[in-house]
C-alpha cells in the first residue's frame, strides 16, 4: 500500500513539474486564473504539496 501511495505521489509530482516548470510566465498566469475561476485551486494546490512531500 505504501508503494502505491509513493508511486501515485510521484506521478502527481511529475505531472505538476511537466505542466508548471515547462510553461512560460503567461501560461502559468492562465493556468492559475483557470484554477481560481473554476475553484480547482482549493483542492489541487494542497494535493500537489502533499504529493511532493511524499514523493521526496
């Protein structure tokens, strides 16, 4: 079970890295606005932070 959680966290972290760090400043602004407008920033940001901690 711990391995599954670790792999899931690593996958979330990899996805976040590919989206966020591969984007320009304008693309990051659009992503942030879309997340805020749709209300997804509330659950997404903490999930990414927790996944990054577990993946480390």
